[in-house]
């Protein structure tokens, strides 16, 4: 690479307008996205004095081989485009707010016919109301246990719910009045949804009307001498009050705000947020970021607000956000958040009073969070670096295997054969790069490994050929059938017909198999490793190392070697290879189970004439299983919408083996 000078834009070619710019590496991957009020001023700062730049900025510039930009009309548009590009390309040098742990939420699945309350972690699902996050799952369960006395909504899984409906008897919670038992029809779907709405309203902070209602009903029951009911209402009232006491009162009753605090050093920053609703702390959450550029606290706050609220539901945005320092483009950020919320959002720095005191508390939490993260990160980084170096030394590789791909095959007695491909970069799982295969070979694991490796690397060679990276004599042959997802057609993108390596010119996204690994790991012994090596040799791929990891003795096999490579049981290298292998196994097993489950459910009905997918699904939904359907009479089958008498008779004959 020629360094930053080799791709510096020509003088005068950069506009002075506001816009968003992207740096790309040799494979065409976007590695950094930034915005600027003046593109010329901002981009010139990268190329003016290389020695004075932040060390990580220098690393980014030496990794990059190209820069492009898009001009926008306003700063708000620049913020929106920057956020959407960061989300789309996941650039490695951008600030990324990673949770310092997976926080649990109290969730109510309002999109279901009978909403369910449960503890959820991870990505948020559409149609689900979330409350929190909480620091511990047990805190959620304690709160739910108290509230189910007053709002007895469903908390059981789908399997338990369906089973109770089939046998006509509710679970234990239905008998102790902590569930209204919609599974057996004690309440209608509308009545149960009203309970779920009340539960959500109470959790959202509108507690006053429920307290007053219970107090009024308790007094009325006492006057009417219904003492048992009055005692029950008294206990319900105490349960609500205990649930409210678990959330500390810190501000006025009408205060809805998020309090954001920072703690930073030259390389990293920790962010803590306290969620205050109706004056009470409803949840707490923390993030840790790598500081790639010389970003100011204000710029960190701006990037955090965009990433935190960019995908949040409108009701999740508070009226007020308290920050330690205002972002550089406060007006633009305020306008963008206001548009998303549908009402004004105020961003300000608290100066005195209760809000300032709360900000100081959040800052202390951020300082402690950064301290704990650095202790964990130091050992984690050291361990991963040592593991990669040990693998390179043990396998006699020319370089450290920064990208490792592992393959595993899963089946039961040769049926529903599938395979998985998982990817680890820098010792960490990169789940967006995972792929899965439906295997056509029925000749055993060795043949399956050969097929999967061949298909994966034929796609890689096709991608390189499409971008002109392959020599004329090294073009890839035709692929042997499709993968789970069809290959994209290569085409010309913008920029005078130039193709960017590894990037689809029509979508702008990375191609599915564009990047080769440094090391291929297969789950198995010498036979599987040899099959993988043979597949690569047949395609002329000679710059990718191969090894197999056998489960029995955790031996590492190299193709063609009579003896395995033995790694120390306590070595970081073996631990990393085991993690990679186990992840490939988990991914393959998950896919195989879903495929087998689908075939088991539908195979018995597939051959019934005139029965399409919709009616097959309706039958399974109505009876719960093929076994129960097989026991049903033609008259019972006719009760399913869309099934007539003749079709019902055909189904009965087919399931009893009488249909030719």
C-alpha cells in the first residue's frame, strides 16, 4: 500500500458543502464513516500532517486505500446518513457502543393474541413492549410476581399454554389466581388484553389511578361487610406499593428523562444511562466504546444519542435528555430526535439541584464501569492475541490467522444433511458472516465436507472473477447448485464503471463470500481435513491453511500428516479452536433441528392430493400434531376452515395408509 498520499483527493476536488465520507480498505470494505459541516476542511485534516494524528487514526489511514463522499443539504441530513451508513456497513474504526453486559428487560408480547409477560435479553422484537433494562433478572421476576396478583396476565410459554388448552386444565398459576387462565376460557381475549394494557400502563409509571381504584374498592367491600374480598384487595394494594418501592424516587412525579454520563481515557470511554420515568429510576444500562479518532466528549455524546435512539420506538424517547456536555450540533440532534419522537426533545446539561446530584451518581457509575471493563479487557485481549499466535506457531503458518472459518456437518443416519460455516475474526465470532448449507451428498461426512468447501470457495472465486481480480487462466468453474441464498449477479456500480472488490455494486453491501479465510477448520480427523484440502487444491486455492479438530482427544490434524499436532490442554490456542468448533456444531445442529422438525410435521401430509401449504398449516394448528390428526375422524377434520368432506376422507385414508 502506498499510504494516505496514494489516495489523497486532488486539490479542489472536495466540495465545501456539508456531507458524509467513507474510507475503504483494499477489499472494498467500508472501515470508517464520518460527517462534516465542510467536507473539504474535514478531509484535508486527515492528509495535512500525518505525524500529528491520533495513533488509531494513523492506523485507519494506512489501512484505507480509497475515500469517497456524499454531499447533503443540511446538518440533519448528514446526521441521518452517517447513522444509516454506520448501521449498514458496521465500520471497524467507528465508535461502537457495546453493552458491557446483556441487560434483561421486562417484556410484554402485545403482538400475540394472548400477551405474555416474560424476561427477555438481546435484540428487541417488533410488537413487544419493553420496560427496563434491569440490572438482574431476579429483580424482574420479583416485580412480576408482585404485579400478577393485581394484573393476572399470562406468563407461561407457548408449549405450556397450548398443552393446557388441549387438556382443558390450567397450570398452577391459574389455580392460585396469578393467571386469569385464558387458555381454558376463563377470560376472553379482549378481557385478557385489557389486563395486559393495565399492566403496561402501571409499568410505564401511571400508578396513581390503580392505587386509588384499589383503595376505593377495598373501602366499598368493607362497608358491604365483604371482609374476605376487602382483605384480598388490601393485599393487592400492598403488592403494588412494594413493587413501587423497589424503584427509587429521585425527581418530581412529572419528570421523564434519561441521564447520560461519561468516563473516558485516551483510548476508551464508558457510558452509563439512568432511565427516569414519573420521577423514579426505572432502569440502568452501560456501554463501552473504543475511541478511534480524537473525539471530544461532545462528539461522543452526539454519536451515543444517535446510536441509542436511532432504532428506538417513539414512546421510548423521553421529553428530556440530561448529558454531561452538549453535542457540537445540538440543534440538529434535537431536531432529529424530535422528529423521531413526534414531539420536542430537550437536550441539556444539569447545573444544580436534584438533577445535578443524579448526574453525579451516574458519573460515578460510569467511572466504575470503565475501571471494571479495563480489567476484563486487558486479560481478554492478551488471551486472544496469544491464542492466535500459538495457532500460527503450532500449524507453521506464515501469518497469524486473523480470519478463521470452521465447518461442521449435521444429520441423522444420512437424512436431512446440513452443514454450517462460522467465522471468527481477531478471535471473536462475527455472526453476520455465518452461512449454512443444505448438503446433497449422501456418501458420508467426508464427501459432505468436500462438497461444502468446494461450493464455498467456488463462490469466492466467482466473486473475485466478477471484480476482475482473477487472471484469465484462473477463472472459477460453475457452481454445483445454489446455496441457501442465491448468488448476487455482479454488475457495474457508480464511478465510471469501476467495480469495488468484495462489494456488491447494486446494493453497496459486502458480497456473501467475498473474503477468504487465513485458516479453515473442519470438525473431524485426518479424513475430513484431507477432503477439505483436496477441494481447495482442485480449485487452485493454495493460500488458505486447513486443519481438522477431532473431538475424541482434541487432536489437531493437518492434511497429509500421519501424526496429529498436540496442543497443550491449558493452551489458549486449543481453547479458541474448541470455541470455534463448538460454535460451528451449535449452528449446524440448530439448522438441522429446524429442518427435521419441518419435515416431520409436514411429510405425512405432503402427498395428500389437493392439500396445499396453507391448509396443511391450518390442520397442524387445529390438532396440534400429526399424531392427533391421525386419530381424528373425517367429521372432526371437517371442522377445520377450508376442509370439505371429500378432502377430509382423503386425509383420513392417506394417514391410515389406505390411499394408493
